């Protein structure tokens, strides 16, 4: 009996299965598998009609809510049917949410543009169950389990961890971009309570915003003390000064304190060159701490409290009560009284070219080192400062000559040495010698191993020392006295070379009668060389009548006179 009933039941089921297979076009997808069977057809299909959107939305309430609110992608598909995109009866493994992900315009379809690093992500990187924020979607566990594109938020923290742990709003776009997290281009410190000015604008964020002491993984952006400079910066003055840092310094730079600080408010107002000094030039390290500077001084009233005495006590030894201000002022070391220093008040008044000489040319250059000497030994002698240009020619003898005898302070040249003074020497200047420039005779020569102009000689001056013998020695045998002294004074004078004082009676041919009126060149032939030098003939001149007048002798009658021949 039981066997017969089982067979009848199995036969009925086979008949129903064959009938359903003839009506259904195929199995439903896994998402709709619970609707399989003839009794569930009308849950999606209207009798005699195609599938209506209302049937779909009766189950998919999450979509219906968003379409009604005109939100999301499906709200933009008004006039379209669900079955246009979502096909069924293709089997359990068939995906009914098929679309072209590569060509999908996320901004146009959803209103959320994918840019920056988002462009390289696949859909499932963001559309995950753990990122769903909408309460109605999260309540549908079946939907979450199978996967959905609904319920995400455009807030960054919906997908990303909040790196700031609630210190800022969830709108990361306020400061960051999708290109790079550390590119904080959207943030302006002007919107904060601490605006960045001066050098603060160049400081890296991490220099001030450091990890929290309680949670090293979190960088602190709030709760940071900033009202006082010492909240971030160490006090380099170590509490020695009163007031705030802003009273002297600015954010433009720590070392720009002089632009704000008024030194006149101290016991040492800055004047002259002191106003141009860097603070650290005076306020140097006090040695207590590297980088620390001494700001309060016990001694500063005297120049020597800060400055080294460049004179090494040369003045204090004379006048202990005399300060630097007697000669110097703060406007400049060489300004004030020093600029108009009256050297006439010293033992060596400055005259002539000495007035144009710089102080250190005498006070310092001679010693070759500091301090510059004030008292110069031997200043009364020129040779103490100046080199002898004459190589000692005037330094010898029982009474050395002084430079001032020939030169003066207005200039070394021209010399004050006169022809009258020259007359006191072994070579008195007279005649043509008076018009000769000094350097014509006093030429450069080697004296004591140096090339200088020669002014002194060991022997008496001689004509031939300077002049060439125009007679080329032809008269030496007739003028032995001149030859011995190398002088030409037997015939010539210093007035003029052609002014001859020679007397022909000194020769073997005395001039008498008409011979006395004959020019010298008539008998002493003159020949001129190609160099323009005249050479006179003094040797071999005939002394007989026929030597000059010819061999023919006039007739006796030419010389007969009343008184006899030659009368």
C-alpha cells in the first residue's frame, strides 16, 4: 500500500516538473533563486504583461527609496525598464548586473568623479560591504553578502582611516588631494589661530606638528601651545632679559633684532660706526652655553673695555688720563680730531709733499708690524725714512751733506742747487757750461754697485772727460801742458769754442803783414766728413811762400821801387 502511494506521488511530481519546464525559460540567477517555482511567477510577472518596474522595486526597497529621492544612478534612468539591463532565467551563475566598467562615466552617472589615485582602482576596491554607510543597505545582510553598489558615502573616512583621529572634519579634500596624501595644497594656515609669517612660512609642518606622546602614531595638530615664543623655542638668553621676544625680534629672522631693538634705551646708545655693527660683534658668546651671547656688560664706559689699544699704551704712558676720544670719534677711527690732526703740534711739522703722505706710510710701514709707532727715531734726518738716491756719494767726508742743502719738501726735483754753489766745487760753471742741463754731465753710472746719476769724481775734471778731441791728437806735441792736464784752454775758452785765443807767435810761423788778416781756413784746410764733423789741417801746412803762392816767382821788376827792392 505504501509503495503504491509513493509511486503515485513521484508520478505527480514528474508531471508538474515537466509542465514547469515547458513554462519557465530557464533557471533564475542565484540572487533570485528563492523565487523559483510556478507559485512565485506573479511576484515578478504580471498576468499577460511583461515585467513591471514596480514589481522589482517592491522587493528592492533600497533602490526605490533612492529613485523616489532622485538620488543615485537609477534615478537618472527614468523611462527605462529594469529588464533592459537586468536579464533573468539564464542560470544560477549568471550575473544580472552586467555593465561596461571600462567605459563607465562615474562622475556623470553618480556625481562622484574618480580622479587622482582613484582612477586606477577597480570597482570592487571601493564597493565593499565594510565600506557601506547607508543604514537601510547595511540592514539588508543578504544584499551585503552578495555584493552591492549601493550605500557608499563620498566622505573620505568612509573608505580611508582618519589619520588625524578626529582632529579635523571628515572632509579630507579641505587640505588634501586625490593625487597625493602629503600634498597639502588646500590648507592655508591663515585660517588657523596661528598664522605663519616671516621665517615660520618656510618651516616644514613636521617641525612643529610632532607625534603625540600618548599615541606616537598620531601627529598632533590641535592642543599645541603657541601663544609664546618659548612654547616652541628655547630662550637663548636664559631668562636674563625682561619682556617678550617680540620686543626685540620678529619672525623675519632672529638676527634682525637690531631692526626693532632700540639701543638708545640702554646705558650705551649706539652712535657712528657702532650703529653698523652686528649684535654678535659685541655680544659674543659668554662661554656658559654654546650659542649663548652676553647681553649685559659690567664695563663698557671706556673704549679700551671693548677695543684693543692699537697704540699699545704709547699715549697712556705719557698721559694716563687721556682717552681715545681726544683724537678719535665714533663716526670713524680717522674722523673727527684725527682727520684734522695738526702735525704742527709735534716735533715734525708736515710741509710740502709730506702733507699728502698717509699716516701709516710713516707710522707703521717702517716697523712692519703693529702697533704703529708714534715716536719715530731719527725723524729729523731724511735718510731715516727715504732711501739715498745718490748711493752715498754725499755721505762721506768729515761733514756729510744733508739732503736739505739741495732738495726741499715741496719736491725732490728740481734741485735747489745753484750755479753759484757749483762754483765752490772743483768745476766752476762759466761760459757755455752755464747753459748745460745738469743731466748732460751728471749721467747715470755705476756707483757703489748701483746705477745712479754720478755727482762726485775722485780726480779733477778735464775737458776730454766730457768732450771729444776734434783735433784727434794732432796738436798734442805742440801743447804738452794742455795734454798733461787734458784741457783745451791753451787755445779755447768756455765762452765759445770758436772764440780762439791762440797766438800764432807761439809757432814757427809768426803771422805778420797781410798774413795776420787771412782767415785760418785759408791756410788750414777744412774737410767735412759724411757725419758733418769738420777736420782742420794743422800738420803739414807749408811755411814757404811757394807752398801757398805757387812755384812761379814774380819778375824783379814787379818788386823794384824807388828805394830799392822791397822798400
